[in-house]
């Protein structure tokens, strides 16, 4: 007699299948099955299980682990959304602001063969295209690359409404383009208590630039100010709008001792509006007039200067007496001499503006030999040749040199000296030093021997500290090999015993992705600026900081937290008296 022993249906293993035919529904003692991992998974452990005589299946240790595809690659100027790189996870690619994704694939999937699907896309700078045109305006900085700006200015007669500067942000010019509106002046009748006459042929509803108006006062009032005003380019009336006031008189102007009024009673100190007085001034024989109008006298009474009597042993004057402001003419007595500096001399109120002097002047200049680096510059006149005053020669340099003055022209001056010290100097660099990715260029000049320094942006470091500068050498920035700014990473923070580490996702714009995800221990490094958070298992409490941030290759704060049993945590007890 024997007892038949049966086993229940064998247990399932995650991501694996067994070889039980669909027709088999009962399993007797001694029945054996085989487990196999699904495609895309790798097995580890025993794969066979047998129905034992006690009615239980022997334990199969097989574990099917997803195939790891590894990191998909670095997306320059962008980022990816997924944190898991094993089968069958999918990651999505996104570009930073100002860049757009170029390529056939915006996502890649870890395939069952351990390879990523598709190819890596690239992030390319967005172009804003041509900036918007503004009627009656122009662009004075026509750059069109990301983060560049353009500046607008209006034509004469127009003023800008809106922002004068537009920036290229994320492929669009922002803010809205400005408008150039005509400059107009306010209606002058508003602030004038008389009648305004428009002299220029224009519409009275709007006074544009160069509009001319004439002001009239009633018969019982006198115009105080200018009778005619013009609309200026700044939108104001020039001269200012006058007023109609009560008639006023003028105080008689005081005359200098060298002048006197004609047919005037000295006791009279006031003259009527619209009247005039005559006076004679200094050595001038003809009479002058002063008028009273709208409470002011005009023209202004001059100072009535006196003339000059001249004498000098070195020069011969054309005459002995000169009137005020008259040009003094003279020649040097010695034929081999000529006037020094040849400046104009005038009689100013009885004194010469400058005493005439004479000096001997060389008649010729000599073309110099211009040497540089054992070479001689090329001159239009052979070196050593004499050339006359007032004429000039030019020179050119070679071998990466240039004239010290831009034109290369040298003139023979009146005193026998050359207008410039002719010499050849090393060429300056015509362009700014080249720029580098993820860094900035610091320089103050493009002249020969000028040095430009390179500095990386936060979160990046220089790959080679031996190449942190370039120098302008004879018109070229050298060396041509430029430094590189590489990202700074923090090492793997290591495991948290009795707890879990989460990585905080920076991009909150992707609503489908949680704000944090579990940190994978196989990730070797973490980017600058990333933050990780710590969470202890049930029954354990966190001692230390709740999170760390990767800052320039170091985890801050430096203290590492730990998960300890909650019974070991010291409670915060506050004693009160």
C-alpha cells in the first residue's frame, strides 16, 4: 500500500516563466520544473524546483535582474528626466532655456539587448532671426544670437515709446518692439494770454517740429518776451512763450568813461518803452543807438575799447596806431628770420594780444632711417633725403609690424621738426580674444602683448591650468589651444544604513516626474548643484542634516547623517522653573 503525494501549483518567480505545459494541472512527488528569465533580464541562482515527498516544492533561488544599459550619454546644454538606466526604462531629453532639441529621438529606451534605442539628440542654440523693424527708427546694435541685445533709436523729429533695448530670449525678441512717434509741441495758446498766429502752413491740431508761431498782445498790453517762437526738436517752444504785460519803461544804461550820450539830459534816469538814445564810443566817430522795448534795452552797450600805439625793435609794423580788435600786421627786420608760431595778433583795449617775436627757421627736414628687428621700413622718399617744410612722406612696416600712427604720414614742421616720431611697433589684434564654452573671457585691450584671462562659470573647472590665458602677439591671439571648462562632480555619497537616499529633481516644469526619486547606488558621480535627501526606515530616526548639496565637488554640509533606533534618540526636554 502506498500514498500518492501531490504538490500545489509551483510559485511564480518575478520576471521569469516555468516550463509547465498547459495540459498539466496536478503535480505528483518527483515532478520537476525549470524556470527561465524573461527577455531583457539576467538570471542568478538555481533554476530547478521539484515536488518533494512532503508535498512541497524545493526552493529555486533564481532572481531575474533587469539588464543595465548604463548612462545614455551627456546632453550638452540640456538634461534628461529619468534616473534608472535598466530595462525597460525610458528617459526623455530636454534642452536648457535658449536651446532647442535637434535629432530624430527625444526619448531613448533601454532595450532587452542592453543597448539604448535610437541616437543621442543635441541641443542647439535658438536663433531669434532678424529683429523687428521700427518705422522711423533704426537698430544700432544688430546682433541676433541668444542672450544678445539690439538697441533702437529714432530718426530726428521722433521720440521712442517703449523699451529701447530688446533681448533675444528663448528664440524670441523681448519685450514688445518700441514705436517711434513724431515729436510735437503743446498748443502755445494754452499758456498765452494774447492771440497766436501760425506762420508755417500746418494743421492747427498738431504743432510739429519747425512750426513757427507769432504772438500778438491787445493794444493795452505789451509783449514781454520773444514775438516769434519755433517748435524745437525736444518738443518745447524756443524761445519760451512770452506774456502780455502792462507797458513798462527802461532804466538808461550806464556808459563807460570812454563813451557819452548825445543830446541827453544827465538827470533823466528813465526812458519810455519804444524810445531810443544815441551815444558815441571811444575812438569811433559814428553814433550808436540804444533802444527800450518791453522793459529791456538793446543792443548791449559795448565797453568802448581804446586803440594801440605800437613800437618794437625786432619788427616793422604796417602802421603806428591800431584800433580795438584790429589785426596787427608786421614783418621781421632780419630777412633770415620769420614770425614765431605765425599767430594772429590783435589790438585789445590798448594792448597787443601777444608781443611779436622772430626766430630762425630751418628750411629742410631729413627723412630718418626707420629700423625695427634689424629691418628698415619702406618710405615714399629715400631715407636721408632732405624735404621741404609743409611736405610729408609716408612709411610702411612689414613682418607683423605697423606704423606707430595709423596713417603712417610724417610732415616737416616749420621749426624743422618732424610731426611724428616715425617707428614700427608690433601689430595689435583686430578682433576680441576667442570665447570658451561654460566660461567667460576677461580682457582690457587688444594691443600687442595684451593678455586675456579665462574663468569658468560656477560648477565648472579648468581642464588644464597651464592654458588659462592668451596673449596678443603680432596681431594674433596665442596660443590657439584654448582651455576647457569641465563640469565639477561630487562622488557617490555612499549608502545610508537603515535608510533610503533620494535625489531631488531640479526641473519642476515636468509635472509627470515626481519632485524626487530614489538615488541609485551604482551612479558613480553627482552633478554640481544637485541635492540629495535622507529618510530613515520605520523605527529609526535621522541624526544629522536632512540633506546634502553638491557644491564644487564637495558635499555640504560636511557632516554625514545616520539612522539610529528611535529609542536611542535623545528627546528635547525643556525644564521650566
